[in-house]
C-alpha cells in the first residue's frame, strides 16, 4: 500500500475547523485511511476527512455526512 501526502479536516478550534497538512495516508482494507504524522497518534479516519491536494481555502469544510463518524478504531 502506498502512502501519500494528505490534508486532514479538523473540526472546532479558534478558526471553527481547518484542513491541516503534513500527514501521510494509506488506504485501509477496513475502509477509510490510516493517517500518520510524527506529532499525532496514528489513527484510521473516514474518507471524507482526507484529501490529497492542498485545499484552496484551508477553512472551507468538506461535505460532512449526517451522523458522520469522525474516527474509527484501529
């Protein structure tokens, strides 16, 4: 499985939510992506929280599904 540079959507905070870069993402066989970065805990996230091109506006949110899960158990 190839690891790709990725941006992850984080909700809340002072800015109300933002895309943060510097992650490496690998497609998970269980669905979603395994994301890693040296200063974050490795975790599996749903596809809607992960993009692979730098966002034009880092504060523009993704389409968040109703009743969305934000993080899966590894």
